C-alpha cells in the first residue's frame, strides 16, 4: 500500500525528505522546500524591499534552483526585489562555455536579465591559460580567489545591493570540517554566517544555508529544471574531497549530521586572545583584503611575471627565492658592468609578506586596470 | 565546487623519506624510532621527550598543587597504561624532579554494555585489577551501570554504606560490587536504556556521558578535585570531529582542552594531550608497559558503525598521509573559547545549554522543517498559524512511550509515565537531544540524575512563572 503524505495526508507520498525523514507528496515537498527558504530569508532578514539582488549563476543545480526559488518567492511573498543573474566566465573550454549556455536558457525561462563577466576581461587570463602555466595542482586556488572578486565586481557594475549564492547546507558543513582540519580559525568563524561581507563591500548571502543538497537535487529533478551537471574538467581539490567524503559518510549514518555540524559551527566561540586577521583594503585594487596587497593581486602579479607560485602557499618562501635570484642576477650585472647597483632589487626580509618593498612592482598592464 | 586552498604545502609524505636510517636528532646516536614527521630519536632521548611533554603540560597549567590527591581514570588500555607508567616514573626516587601529586586509580568496568562471554569479562577484570595493584597506588573499581543511580550532589565519603558506587581492589578481591542484586537490576536497566536509543552513535555518546558523570560523582564522594585522564592527541582529534559532527561545537573546548571545569568542584585534566597515539604506543613498547585491550561497542564494526567510529577512521586515515592532521585539529580546538559555565546546564552531560539560539539558526530551521513536513498542509493559512506546534498531545511526542505510534494525533492518548522524553529534551543540550531523540524506552530507566534534575528544573520554571510579574527584566536566573 502506498504511503500517504505526512503533511497533507491525502495524496500518496513519493519521496522521503532527507532532512527530516518524512514521506511527502510532490506538492507538499515543493511547498515545504520553498517555505523553508522563505523562513530563512525572513528570520535572517536577508533582504529589504527595493533592493537589487544579483544571483550568482553558474548553471549548476544549486544556482538554477536558487534562481527559480528566488523568483517564485519574490512574487509569492512580495519581497519587492529586482533580481538579476550574474555569471562568471572563467574561461574553461568544455565546461564553462557549456554551462553558460544553460544560464542563457535560464535567462529566458525565468525572464531575468543576465550579465556575464569573464576572467579574460577582468584579469587578462582565462583559466585555460592559467592551467597551462601552473598545471593541474593549485589551479583551483586561482579560480576561487578570482571568482570571488569577479562576482563582486560584476555585481557592483550592475549596481546590485546584494549577491546571493547557491551554497547549500552540505557545502557549509564541508567547509566547517575543512577549516577544523586546517586549523583556520578565522574562516571557521566566518563560514557559518548566512551573510558575509557586511562591513566591506557587497554583502553576500546564502539562502540555502539550511537546505540539503539532496533536496535541491530532488526539487530540480521533480520540477524538471534545466541545469548543467558536469564536474569541472580541472580536477577538484583533493583535500576538500576528503571532507566531502566524510560528510557523505556521516549523512548515511545520521542524516541530520549536516545540520548538526552547522549548529556546531554556529555555536563555537573563538577565544578572545586569538589574534584574528584584520580586514583592510588592498593598496592596489582597493578590494577587501587581510593583507596589504590582496591575494588576487599577488596571484596576478605572479602570473604576469612568470612566477605563478607566488600566490600559493607560504608567500614569503617563493618571494624570498625570487628575490635571491634577482639579487644574484644583480650581482652578476654588477660584476659585469660595474656601475649601477641593484636599484630595482628589493631584498624583502621574508617576514613581512607583501610589504612596502613590493609595492613598486605593478602589473604590466594586461590586467586592464584592475591592479 | 572548487575551493580556495591556501596552503599548497599539504602533500602526502614521500615514502622514501620515511624509511631512511637516521641518527637521533638530540644526541647523534643511531635512532630507533621516528616521531613527529621525520624526527628520529634514540631510546633515551625519546623517553626524555615523552616525559617532558607530560610534565610540561602539568607544569604549564599550574592546576595541580603540591601534595594534592588526584584520581586517575584508568581503563587499562594503552594510553591509560602509559599515563600510569609516566606517573610511576615521575614519583620514583630516580626521577629528576619528583612529581608532587598523590594518585589514586579508578577503573570503570563496562563489560555490561558488551556482549562478551562471562569468562572473557572475568579475564579483563582480573587483568585490569592486576595492573592496578601492581602499581602500588590505592585502586578502586566501579561499574558503568552504577551510574544510573548516582546522586550528583552527594559529597560525603562514608563509603561503607550499601549504595556506595565504588569499592577498593583490596577490600574485594573477587571483583564483585558490594550488592550484587542491585547491580544485576541496574545492568538490566542499562541495557534497556541502550536498546531504547535509536542508533549506535547515540549509545556510544550516552555511554561516554554516563561514564564521565559516574567518575565525577565518585571523585566528589571521595573528596578529589582533579581527575586525570589519558586522552592523547589522536583521541582528542577524533573527539573534536565527533563533537562537531554531533552538534557539540560549543563543547569542543571543554571536551578536548587541557582541563574541563564544567562539573564545578571536580575537574578533568588531560596531561598526555600533547602526545599522540603512536608516541604512547611506542613508549609502552619500548619500556615494557603492559596494557589490556578493552573492546568497545563498535569494535570489529564497519567504519560506518557509528559517528565516532567514522571520525576515527577518517582522522587516522588522514594522519597516515598527512602527518600534521591531528596536531592541526587539536590546535584548532585550542583557539576555541569556553562557553559560559555559569549558565543553565544540560541535565545529562552538564555542559552549558547551547539551545538558546536566535531565530535564524540551524536548530530553529530544523524545528521549522519538522513542523512543515509533519503537521502542515499545502494551504497557505497553516503556515502562519502557530497552533500546529503548540499542541502537546500525541502529535508532538512522536515516539513517546504509550503512544499508539500513529503520531498523527488520532489516538489522543497521553502516556501514563510521569515524565515524557519530550519534557526531558528541553533540559538537554543540542548534542544530548540528538542522542536521546526517538528514545523509545521508559524515561524511568534513564539515569536518576537526569529525571530528578529535570523535575527540579521544571519545578523552578513553574515557580518562576508564578512570580514572573514581580521580576525585573534583568533579574538573572542562577
């Protein structure tokens, strides 16, 4: 005998909610899914009427469902928001070009304006070109740092007040575990916030913070939403993969574990004595940064100067190596030509990561004025 | 989703580096073992290293006073045995600077939760008590099921009455508690509680909390204020991940710090937390320290048998490839702050309640989801009506004992038990709620302290309600 829906009790249930374990019919599931997101939006006071909200759209399931739900809720509950789709083109052939096609279809399906910003125009580098330089290791570092800025820049160009992203509960739980494993206390504190960046640039929020990835997939599946589901062709990050696998295994043992981890993240407090990185703005691009020069600028500098490892790992290590090389070259020149000493060689002491000495080096112009 | 990986240095260790014969990093003699990432030590320097880590941890904290009597929780396992050996060594005449505290040992017998043959139980008990007696320190035994009847507030140490939950190894060589009938009843009760819990993870969590409370209670009755446990960094790393995965994020600092002061007058101290499992095992191996293998409920189980087991598999697996995993995790926990120990506490684990959270939080989000998918309806009207949640009859007490099990409110019965699981839930922390969720045993079988303290808290809340009109806004409830 088919089971009845636990909510309406009339129709036959067609699915078991991963989040609560209850059997629901299709309509009740849609309704519960949407209302929960509405609940999150209300309780966390994510938006105020009249705001322009940029939806970070990659064409994947999370952002497609996000765009759909935001539109539905905006109309149903009169948020009074102006919604726009914002995509970042990382320049990955065989992956992003295909997924952008999906976003373009979404643009028509949901009747929302779409803007695409590309790494190429912002930084002068596509991911394909970056991978050629750096190889398949650490390439995700570049992509992640650049994407964060690219979204912000795109949204600012469009005059948006906020950015919403499709990060779901699984993503956040995974990040909590990652940050525990890496001992990154600053990120551990930040990563469970539903809205980030309130004090600096555009606030970003995650309406799917309490939404299970599985439920997003179910929603997209039953609603037959048009989304793109291929993994990035450049291998995903190995260390995060461990955290991901752990979360998936946990979910099998106790499905509520994902929310439980988020609760843990929310209720952790950081010792007062622990020094936190202070947020300032980058002296080159004026984007929010915890160092004098932001990561993106350092990475870009590395790329443009043919030292792509500059932005990865311990900055001062690579920086010192480079300075030593330069100094050695300088000495050679001194021996050869006598005269002009290494006036342009700044011997950084290795401790002050990207300190005053480095400011004189600027981008060679390819980055179209970002740096 | 790609990620931002800051630290490009995380690469698995190259295997050829591991097996090279090296000289001791301290004295230059041939090394006999490698610890940390690739530091080689000779036997003598390794001992100095381990002893230093142990003593430095105690010394730095300045918690243990001269001549203080401390209780050492001794399971008989490798870590406990190493701790015991380190203490013995530090108290011996040949020690460079003698340790100043006076230890007493306590072993909690947990055979009742395992399905082992009687002869095996007996063998384990005899072995443990042999190790304890050989140490020459005063030694006591207790049994986990006795935790069900303890009174947490009892402070006297008139240990001669029948309800005393511990007994000396000297007094009773047959290793049986003073009152066998009582413990047999309690054993039955404990197994019924464990059966009533919904998963192995819950059982494991419950057993751990019960054990801790039993040890604290005994320490209190014997007049100790410090309990030394032998949790090593590997154990703590697993604990941290388990805690985070079970919604105990706010308790990580308590559960894994050097000291845990949540129980007020009795404090847990973890003097070997700077050493990892490998170091302690090597220490045991090198200095002929004898230990017992005590199985737990997930022994021989799958990696997915429980959350703790999974976390263990995960951490030890990562540790094999990334040697800094455990120390990274433990360092994270060291940066976490303690919750306010003066606030209302969980009636089971005694950690400050973490359930008073804002409206935009994981806890409220789950409550809302449950409300929607159980008592809601597709109509828009019922979203806003709070009545669906306020009904305390069968609907909200899903699996309370005595309910017809429909869970839809149709039977309208109220279970006859005095306290419902649901009522206890309000006085539990998030983590303990998870453990007791869907508990389908009788609430009367739960530890006495849980039920009595819940009653007391409810009573207090009732009183507070009566005088609510006369209370000023900022009057704090102690």
